[in-house]
C-alpha cells in the first residue's frame, strides 16, 4: 500500500514537533551497564514520522462503512453508474506508479 497524500493527517506539524524533540535530546548519552561505556541512539525525524504514519494507517478502519452503504443503496435502487473512462484512467495511473 502506498501512502501518497498525507495532508489531512497533519503530518507536517507532527514532523516539526518530532524534529524539535530530536534536536533537544540530540547528543544526550545513556550510561552503559559497565560504568564507563556510553551509547548514543539518534533517530531521524523521518523515521519517527514513518512510525507515526504507520500507527495512523493501522488505526484506520479497512472498510469505510458509510461509503459502502451509499454504494449499496445506489446499486439496490439501480442508480449506480460507473464512469468507465475514470476507472481506466485510475488503473493505468496505478500500473505506471508501480
């Protein structure tokens, strides 16, 4: 699954917050178990952003019940129409992106 449009998820604001947190904690060291050793772990803001995006996708429902109900009603009433040009265009676009 490709995530191409994340504007509605407020990802830019999240990325800015994460970058701020990283810059505050960057360079902090964690004392090792042996006393003299220190380890430093630095995660990029992009990795934190990807983690948050994954969480958002995981929490989203796989089936949008409102959309399904609308289509089912249209099909039952015989008013559902498919724009074949639009479907073909989407299929070609998806195939070219892969």
